[in-house]
C-alpha cells in the first residue's frame, strides 16, 4: 500500500468513499452526497489552506481511503488544534488502511506545529474508537444526542491526541 498526497484526479474516488459514508453510515452526519466537482473544489480549498489530504493506493493504483485534517474551530486561540477525518472504501475496511493513513497524517500535524488532534466519532462506532485508542488518542468526553441521522439521535464521542509536548 502506498500513502501519498491527494491530487485532482483522486476526487472522483474520494467522492465515492464520502458518499458511501453519507448514505450508509453515521460516520458523516450529512444527508447530502457530493460529486467529483465538489471534491475537486474541496481538495483545492484544503491545499490552499495548507492542510494535507492523504490517500491510500492499492497495488492496482486505486484509491482505497483518505485522511485529512483542518481547523477545529475558526478562532485564533485554536490555531494549534485540528480535527481530522479518515474514511476507507467499504470493500477495504478492516485491512489496516485507516491505521496506515493516520500513521502518515499525525506526523504532518507535528510538522505543522499542531498541539492537539481531535477526533469526533459517533459513539457506537467502536471500530473507529478502538483504532484511535490504539494510535494513542484518549477519550475526553461525549456529547449526548447532538446529531440525528437515519431517524435516531446520535451521541458524539471526542478523543484527542497530543501531537507536541510544549
């Protein structure tokens, strides 16, 4: 597996992975899917803001997952805190792709002088919570019934990783 920075031609597969999460999971609390053009704009905006987008590539050259981070909150006092996202193609889950993406993403946050990386995970997504725990993230709290999807209220569990000692 190869991990590299995303390029414009990855947008279509990134959209497919995103849309699967929208339509079939509670990983993304959105009801609207996106198209290739939307993800190309998103890629460009992330790059212009200086945020990485990494993709995992299989032996055939296919994008199998992606990870990124961005501002946690828009105010200056939070400039050293980022929130990340990591998504894997449904046919490729459970193969270590998410872990590999995160292991490549975290050092980029360190290089960019980020102090804390935040994960906001739907509370019943034990696979994601377990992955983050194995990577050193610590659970710091849960907000009850702050979202809704598929006709039910959702809880949001926050985990954080200290990226720097200072």
